[in-house]
C-alpha cells in the first residue's frame, strides 16, 4: 500500500482550503454533491434494521457516496478508497467512519468506568491511543464520544457516557475531543471526534432505548447541553443527532435544536451526521408523511450526512428540481464535508491513513496495554470494605474465586470491535500472577451469567469451604448493557444472587467483584459481604488491574459518577435534584405529608462522588477569603485535606455550590470543580477553589444565562454527601 502514499504533502491553510473547496464545488453535479452527503456500510453488517442499498463498490465508483461505515479491515479500507480515487469522475476520497468508543485494538475501560477515575489526562490519553490505533487502520472519522448526561441506570447506554453530572460531563467531553483530535486533524494519529447524541437522549422515558424524551427547555439547557457546548468549544469536528424527539419533533428534523441552538447559538460549523437510519425514522415517528418530506426536513435542519440510509440520494434531486430545497443548502453541507477532507489531508494524499506497518507497531503494543491497565486501576471504585482488603499475598492464604466472571474474558464491555478479545486478562490470571503458588487459587464458575450449570453450586461451595477468602466474581455480560440493552430489573441475575447467598452462609470473608455497565441494586450485598469492588468493564488488562487493587499494589481512588439506588423503584435518582416544597430532612422524618417513600429512603445507597480508599482522609472546615462578592470578583474557598491512614493514596476533592433562591428553583447541590491530589500517610495539603460569577450562571426565568444576586452555599468534600459547608452572597 505504501506506493500509493505521497510524500511532501503539507497541511493547507484555512484560506487555501476555502479556495480549493470553492473550486471543487464549482465542478460538481447535484448527484455528486448529494453523494458526499451520503454514507453506506462496507458490508452487510448492520447496527439496526437491514438497509437495502447498492454495493459500496458501485456507489464509490459513481461518486454517490462520501463516507463508509464499518470497514473493520485495513484491506477493505484500501479497496474502497482505491475505487473512489481511481474510478469516480472527480476522484474525491472517502471518509471511513467507525465507533471508536473506548479503544480500537487495545481496549480501555468503558466510558462510565473511566469517568469514575476523574482523571482527565488519563481519559485524554486513552482517546489519543485509540485514535492512534484506529487511524493506522485507515479510520478517519469517529462516531464518538457519547456525551449524553444519564440519570436512569435502566438505560443501557449509560455505559457509554460520563454519568449524571453536567459539569463533570463537560470536562470529560473536552478531554475526549482533545484526545481524539489532538492538536491538528492533519496528524496521521488523530481522527475526527463526533459528539453524540444531540440532544437529551439520556432522558429517554423509562430508561428504554429510542424512547420518548419530554423535558423542558430549561432542563435541556442546564443539564443536557453543557457537555456538547464544551465539546464544541474544544473543537469537535462533528455532531450526531439523537434518536429521540424533543418538543414533539424528532431530533433529526428539529430545526430549533440543530439550526437555532447547535449552529447559530453554539457556533458549530462542523459536520452534522444523522444517527443510524434516523432520517428515515422521521416518517416512523409520524413527523413526515413520506421519505421525501423527511429528507427535506433533515436538510432544512442543516443535516449534512445521512448515515447508511439513502433518502438524500433518492429524494433530494427531485426536491431541488421542484424548488422545495435550495441547492445552496446542499452546497453548505458539501462545503463542510470537503473542508474536513482537506483538513485530514486525504484530498492531497488519499491513502495516508492506510498504514499496515504502523498497525503492526501500535496495535495492542506494551505501551498501550500499560496505559489501559493504569486507567483501569483508577476506574475501580471501592464501595465497601470492613478491613478484608487489601489481601496480603505474603500470608499464603488460599483464595476461592467463584462466579461467572472468575475466568471470563467478557471484560471488554459493549461497543468495541477488537480482534484481540481472546487476549483479555482474566481475573484468574490477575490473581495467579500475584501469588507464589498457583494452588493458592481455587476456581469455580458456580453458574453462568443468567443460568445454572450442572453441579455448579456444589463445586463453588466445596472450593469456598477450603478457602481463607472468597472472591465472588459476579455481574452482567457485555450484551446486557449498551445500545438496545435496557433493563427493567437492575439487580444481578437471580442465579448469581442465589449463588452469593449460599456462599455467604459459609461465614468466610467474602469480597464481591462486580463486572457491569450500569449502577446496580446492591443493598443485600452491602449488608452481607465484607467488601465490594465496582470494576465495571475494564478492558484488555482488566484482570491485572483488579488484582492490583485486591492485593493493595494500587490503592483504589475511583469515585462514582452515577448514584446507586437502594431499590430500582427509586430511579431515576441523582444527586443534583430539586428540593421540592416538602423536603425530607433529618429532623422531620417522622411526619407523613412529605416528599418521601413509605418503604425506602430518598437518598441512594451510594451517592455521586462516593468511593472508599485503603487509607482515610480528614477535611478541615472551609475557609472563605470573603463572604460577599460582586459580579466581577473572585471568591477563594479552601480546605486542608490530611491523609490520616497508613498508606499513600489519591483523593478527589469535590466542590459543590447551592443557589439558595432564584427566579427558578435550583438543585440542592451542583458540582463546580474538583481536584485530584496524592497524599502520603500523615501528609496534609491545602486545596483551593476559585469561584466566579460565571460558575453561578444558569438558564433562568428570563431565558438568559445569568447569575442572580443572593445567598449561596459552598460545599467541599469527598462526595456529594460527605461535605463541609459554608455560605457566601453574590451582591
């Protein structure tokens, strides 16, 4: 393939790109323009219903397609690119799109997991490595990151996002865009980032995928929009629409969302791509009488690229001829697409990303595996520990590892397409790698994820009786979370709970190690096991990362980014809720007419920001440098954090603010900052946060983003629940 690549190709200036795009546009027919706006799949593989379309070879040769989805093999990328640049009239190269969500060949923790690291540099590095591996295989356009705020763990796609908080979600969106796109898209180690799903997809009713969304514009702007705004400001080259409706209109046809808010208000001038088949779904929703009207509504909403379906190809020419669509609308879309093809450098060097020699060098290399292991360790959250952890490997204890994930390689999670899944480090491999004698570990599957196995319980209990410590390796399979994987019951499968109950009856020290893609109901485990490690889907080095934490080679520091309910009847449950007019407090719990449950507490079992450590931290009272600030002043709030335990560790110090009253009600707490610090035993550090008027802004009753004068509380602590507090006033 190297003979096809050119040398000496330089990055064009913006002015040069504009001129080149103008020249190319002037040569294009309407059919060729619409071709650039059309995407097809590289094979019969489908992410939804089967799509009836011409073969990609035929479309590429005729200039009727501008991007290809799902060319998972570098030879396929080369084959299709060669057809496009040798056989089409204008020889315009193709974009190759893929869902690079948490790794390409080296798989990192799922995004919900890595958000629990609160490590923006680590997340950015993971995305940069994913881009480096994917771009070596010819991928130029990512269908990620997903930056939806998610409050309902029944929704399977919570696994792809950063949790329930818009501030943290915005910071992670920035980190991911910067990781995927780097300093320049001209670099052969970067790919276009696409923010999805615009917007409020995480608010799907009942946590059911593709379902109705019905929220106010204020909730849209204060909760769901901030991560998109941050990603756009970080330079994201693309945005993908959501499947849901907003204000009764499907997002793919929603001119208010896509034109007024995204384009005009947020200033996004990149490529807007439909989600899989979502233009066709405008008809199914009932917002268009036929496919032609759906195509018109999508282009009127400034949709540039139609993913995999062919409504643009089939209907835009006639709509233009009839005067229902202006060709200038088409030109705007094609201009944006061609601009990015020039930015990537493929207009001058179409095969520059097809580099099998670089594939061999970077795919699944030791450096990338070590980065995956490091982020995996940081993503683990210790939910409970009565002292059984860390396990002392030097004591020669016998460890029984019991459960369907004891020796499973299903630790990568959904939305990954690595060819090296068979090399995933299992929990058994992680444990045996730490111990001097392999016979110190007793293995018993016990059951499958959702089904019994013959004599499985008997084997598990026999092994557990012989052990000094039992590790219950339980959880969800990868197919139980992700797209089209919503669940009404967010407990562990019944067979696993039954296995756990039988093991606990033995009275052995028992550690629950969870593999899962969403918050689960864990009250029984909180009451009955000695320790709980939330490990999520940790990726290629999962088993080694978990063993690092179990044996104390790494002190867990992860903090939850989604609340865990006591009961699934509490969901959606999230920390930044409103107060209500009849709030439940510590002092009025005996009263009846309050906003409360009769059979469960209001608060979650494990709140947002929560996570334990093998050491302990003490927080001093908050010190404010002033108690009143004007619109132009900055307030400094500081605490002293001391490691009062016996080992070094990292602590995520969290800043929350409450606006006590305003033109509309405000949440009881809102995250406004965090700092991750490392402390040795006995060490103290002063942590300072600076608060400005901008931190206090929200979309208010006047439909403007302002900070209103009044009283505020400031909270600093180790979670949204465990905080010190003080007050100040904005005047």
